[in-house]
């Protein structure tokens, strides 16, 4: 008698513990009418009543697959494990369902016993992970395409292997620096002011004292961050080698503005050098012309113009509205 009482106590404790989980227990007779349901909670069986079948609970159309699986379990005697998606209000919920044959003392099948576990949060995490992996694959392919294009352009305009390596390594380092900013923001992008400092300051002998950035700061998309960063790198390298950053007192003014172009809101980014060597008429147009006038604007869906003014190189890049978001506070740094 003590053994039976102890057994009942253990079963009661087990059921009490089950009440704190997302697991639902159920039993159905041979005609698939529900005999009992325990811990239905907010599951797909929350409104089910004893004597009802799956057609009553889910509706005839939604229950067809479920009924077919259960009848196959009764026919074959083999348990089944499947996922069930059900609309609860305006939300889709997912359940991990397992069913097996219930037998009497003689071993004859008399119905089904089953469990249903709410796995909605797990499914959402899986979908989020899949989305992130697809996004990572997409961005990785884009980055590889950028590198391939840069390698081709660099090789086309390099006379020697050492020259190619120096230019190509610099461009890869530029992409890496911009990518670091993008990664640190969980792939949301990069703010323009930070990008300017990252890409230009290292090439200015006196740091940002030679560089001014004025105008509204914006948050660039990941694609725009990489390509605007690359444009700034090309301009800074040229300025440090031949332009205003190659001599004491040289200056670079970088201005941003939000303008309307043919009814479209665009970011206009301008680079103007001054105080450097006078620009000669026989300048070498290869330093980054393809990158600045074709690769960068085409990649962001905008347009660009590179001009060689007597006082220094001038570059203007427009970036369409889809590639940036304006931040609240304007930036003005000397």
C-alpha cells in the first residue's frame, strides 16, 4: 500500500512540474476523438474539449495532414514526430508534436497518446539565424566582387609588380578599416564623420589639423560605407603623395550637404585640396580615376566628378537617399 501511495505521489509531483513547462499531453481514442488533454496552456489544444477531434479543433482543411499522420501511426504501430504550425490570433506558433500508439493490457491498439511542445521561440531564432547567414553570404560575395574589381583596376594601371602590391595592399587596408566600422555596428553601416577620420587622418602629417569636415553627418549603409571609405582612401593617398597633404600647411576641406537632385534627396560629398603644389596640366589621371569616377558611384547608385583645379584636386560624389540616413547633430570640425 505504501508503494502505491508513493507512486501516486510521484505521479502527482511529475504532473505538477509539467504545469510549469510548454509541454502538453493528450490522448485520443481509435476514432481520434480526444479522451483527455493536460496542460494545454496557450497551445493549439487550448480550446479543445473531450470528445472533439482535430477537425473540430483546427478546422477540416488545417487538420488533414495531422489526421493522416495519426491514422498512419494507428495502422503501422510506429510512432511519429513532426512539426505543426498554427495561427493563434495574428501570430503563427510552432509545435513539436510526437504521437504513439496506446495499447491495452492485451497489446491491442486502442488509440493514441501524444505530446505537443511549443517551439515558437526556437523557430524564430532559427529563422533569424538563417536570415543572418543569407545576409552574410550576400555581403561576402559583394566584398569579394569589390576586391576582384580593385585587383583588376590596380593591375591595369600598375607598371611593376611592386607598384601593384603597394597600391593593392593600400586599397585592401582601406576596405578592412571600413569593414571594421560596419562590423562594430552589427552590419548597420558607418557614420560619415568616423569614416573620414579613419580613412584620411593617417595620411595627414599633422592629423586632422590639416583636414576639416563640415556639414551634416550621416549614417551610411554598409555598401556605401565600404565604397565611400575607398574613395576617401584614394583621395587621401594621392593628396599625401602629390597634393596638399604632401607639404606643410596644405589643407583638405571635406563638405557634406543634403540636396535635391531631380526630385530625389541625395547626399553630396565634396573634397577640395588647397595649399599644396600647384596642379599641373599633365597630371597622371590613373591614380584612382576608375575607382573614383566609376567603381564607387556605380556601386552606390550615384554619380561623381573628379576635376583638377589649379589650387588642388576637387571631387564631388552624390549618394542617393536609400544609401544613408541623416543624423541629428551637424558636424563641423577643423
